[in-house]
C-alpha cells in the first residue's frame, strides 16, 4: 500500500491499521460495535 502511494507521487504516506482505529475510537463502546477487520486506511499528501 505504501509503495503504491509513493509510486503515485504521494510524498507523505502513512498506513493506519484497522486495529489501531478500533483501539482509538471504539474501545469504550458499551454496545461492542467494532469496525470491519479490513478497514485499514492510507493517509497521504502530495
């Protein structure tokens, strides 16, 4: 993912794992809602 981003000209690219998102934004939910295990993100700028 990162290699493709760099090849496309995106200079500052970061991978954010779905696990990290779940820990950061869903940890305190009482209903047990969690994101899909395939929800990784690429955050990038040109």
